[in-house]
């Protein structure tokens, strides 16, 4: 039988990956009162695997020593694997000394997707992938719905490109209409025969026509025409297609989702019912990449909220990229850096979403060995 013993830290993935690699039969999680939520999440996720927990005083290593020694007494002929990724230094020292005494394999899982063997100090890459579903559940969160980026109909891309062309070439008209709805209806009204000055809007959410001085400047027959144009969906679709193209260029079959929603927990703040939590979610083997698409002004609150969403649903080891159609306030770059959010600016030009964006994604994923 294979016995896995792990000292808990703040993140679940470094604890979970060796379980998958080692194919453990029994798991023992050692932590402090600060790890109560993480322990609960891991026990729920690992079920029906036998998962036992042990709470100790962070600075009483004798408790760790005695517990680990009792495990070897209970399982004298079984194979052990110790993971020292978490815990305090006294806890790690105590666990290592017991493991060394019983000639048990000891590892440390790094943030660079590697496993460090102790005491040989040899490193090996984590060689299996954790799915999006697993990564989300490891955070104690539940997925509600998503769209597979690989199944976006080509027609939707053309709708998004058509909306982009209208916004760029009829910028003043677009801004006047969007400002009107933001001011009076908060972008939630169905468009029906609105006329002001020389602009006329005809239709509803399933079809939409805009004319200026009697000349049609925009017409779209699509069930989500309003959100496509005036809620920034056009930008989400175009960025999604760029991410898809980047993935195909790398010949990768990784999971890529868009329009990702989660089942909200009681007490969650800054979250509205059925609000899209994540524009694009990319699997990067043992972590997640969160992509936020902003077609308008980017504020400090946007960055803080995006950072929080990344932490809640993916953990602090995950990556985050905010893709802005326009340049953002230079002062916000420092805020984004503090929040570990990478910024990509398209400078109002769709061409910048091509190869330059693909190179940017790859550079972000290479940071800290990802």
C-alpha cells in the first residue's frame, strides 16, 4: 500500500499533484488551524480516497514527529512518500527527520511545476495535466457553465468583426448610443425604435439596425446582437479567437473555455448572480490562465476585482492577463503588477491581436518557469 504524507501550505495543487503521480492509497494531511478550509476542500475533492487529517501546533515539532512515527508503526511494510511543501520550518524538519529515519521518499513540489527530491536535490518536471474541472474544485469552487473555445461558430467571429468595424469607423455614433444606454438603462434594455437627433435604432435583442440621417450604418440579425455590440462581447470573441489561434500554433490540445460561470457561495462579495466571472480560462497543465477582455476604460477596481477572481477560482499560483482594446492609464500598470496581473494593450488596432499577442501569452506562461 502507498501512504502519502503532506504538510499543508496555502495552495492545494502542490499537495494534490503528488497524489496523482504517486497513485496513493491512503493520504495523511498535516496542518494547523490555518489550514481548516484547505483540509476540508481536499477531503471533499479526494473522496472516496481515504484522506486523514492531523492538526498540530505550528511550533511544536514534537507533535509532527510523534504522529509520523505512529504512521510507520501502523504501516511497517508500506511505501511512504512525504511532501514537505507546506508547514512551518520546525514542522518540515520534524517530518524530514522521521522520513529519513525510515528511509522514506521525500519531495518538495515547487511553483515551477517541478518535483524536488530530498536529499538528492534532483528535480523532475510534473508530467501529467490537471484538468480545469479539477483545478476549480481544488479551490473549493463549483463550475456552473462554460463554452468550449474550440467550438465557437465561425459566423460568431464574423459578427464580432462586423461589430468591431462599426465601432472603429462610426466611433462617434457608437459612443453616443452606448453612453445613452449606460446613463439611462445601464445597458440592460432591449433596443426598440430609439430616435434621438439624427440617429435611429430599430429592433430588439435578436436583431438590430442603426441608421444616421436615414442611411444604415449597422445591421445585425443575431440573437445576442445587443450584448455583442454594447456589452463588449465582440472583443471577448475576437480575443478568444486569438487565444485559439495561439493554441493551434503550438499544436496543443489544452482545455480553453470562454464565458465561464461559477455557482456562487453564500457570502461571496463583488459577485452578481449569473454574472460572467471569467471571459477566457486556459489550462496550463497544473495551473490556470485567466484572461479578462476590456473593450472600454480600465479602472483600478477592474484590476483588483480580476485579481480577486483569479485568486478565488484558480489560486495564487494561477496566471492572469488583462487584454485591453485601448491603452490604459500608465499608473495602472504598477497596480496591475502589484496584483500579479499582466496587461496587453492593443492600442485600438485589431492587428495587434495577432502574432504579438501570441508571443505575449507564451512569455507570461514562461514566467517563474510555468
